[in-house]
């Protein structure tokens, strides 16, 4: 099976990639996360997944940093709580771009490492993934709960083994209370 894996970060992707390898799947990685703020944080996360992809000998595609475009799309949802409508919209934006790339490259299915985070709603990720797949004929969304079957534990082991940078928030400036936000806008 050909598979495009949307990667939110190296810590969340490593155990998934390892599991895919064990199942005979060699994914192509797609790093498309315009929600991440500030750009220095984006680059930290991107550089980690690039480094890991190189060690695994797998292709990684950079979806470019389009934060201003992402901000325009989520305007009006800034005050939504985590797991609220802003998150669903964000997942749709990112997974639609993933489905489009899969379609353009004739890759039959896509998945996302977002489904490994305990902070995210699996239902929202599933809904966004299936919606995104419906936008491109012949592309399927591989719905998977990457938290099960020892993958959460393996994520933590690989994080330490690889010395990954481990972020403290989802990435968007709206996911952290203003008083706790570590960066100035």
C-alpha cells in the first residue's frame, strides 16, 4: 500500500513510522503545519522530522509555512477552547492539503500522526480525515488510533533515544493561555 503520512512532529511520528515499517508500509512523510507559531517553533519541529526521516531513509515533503493564510482561515475561532471548532477546522485545513498531495502523487491513502496525541479529539481527526478524503476521488483516509497497542509508550522511548525536541503545546498561539504563552506576537 502506498501511504502519505501527515506528520505533526517527530515525537508523534516516530513510533507510527516504526509500526508501518513492521507492517511492510514505507510511508512518504508530509510536514504541513501552518498552525505552528512562532516560526522558530515551526522550524524546530520541522528540522526534527527532517532529521528523523533522513535516519530512516524515507522521503519527506515540506508543505511550506503559510501561517498568515492559516490565520485568515481560522478568523472568528480564536477563542474556541481546545478540542473546539477551531481544532476541527485546523485539522480539515491540514488534512485536505494532505489528501490533495496524495491525489496529485497517486498515493492511495493517507494518515496523520495527529491521532497519536492524547490532547486531540480522535473523533475530530477522523471526521476531518474522512471529509478531506471525500474531496479527492480515489484517496482513502486510514483512520487509526495511534495511542493503542503500546505506541504511546514506544513514542516516549523513541523520544528519548533520538533526543527529539518535545514541544509543550499543540503549536497554535490560541492553544496556550495568553498569560502562559512563551512568545510575543
